[in-house]
């Protein structure tokens, strides 16, 4: 396998980092690879390569991972319904969200909510009672 030039590695790392920042900030929106590529001034194929070579993943897998992590945080906060969480993380259909969540965590969103340690309202980490349990 031929080695890549350092400029290629830097470019792909920058593309991946820029794309990741957009996904992290806008995970609840209807994001598509083509739109992200346009926003980071790249081609679809170059961005796919950046995800594969730098992130060792795909755009879709990364987006789903971010959405599921944020959904878990929201569910642990126990302030929103599963339907509200689904919409906030970018799913139009709660059933699709539940299927993706179950695939990611092995339990339904409602079961996760009941078993996850509660998150304090003033911070996004489990509180001291959860650590002591």
C-alpha cells in the first residue's frame, strides 16, 4: 500500500475535523454527506475518504453515533418524552429512532431511561447519587 503525502493527510484530517464539528453542532438537523461536503468545500468522495482514513468510520455511522450519544444524555435527563428526544436528535419517526437506539444500546429508549443514572439539571454528567449507587 503506497504511503500518503503529508499534505494529503493534513487535508483529510482537516476535512474530517470540519465535518465532525458540523455534525456535533447540527446533529438534530437533516444532514447529508453531499451538503456537508459542499460546506467544507470538498467533493463527496474526498469527504468519504477522510471519514474512512482519518475517522475509521463512515459519515452515516458517525452521525448515528452522535445522535445516539445525545439521545442517551437527553433520556437520562428524564425531562423529555421519547418522542421529543427522537425529534431533537433528527428522527422524524419515533419508531425509526427506537430501532436505531436499540441497535446502539441493546435496550429500548424507554428501558434505557428507567435504568440510566439520572443527570442533574445543571450539568450533563451523572450526579453523585448515581456514582454512589
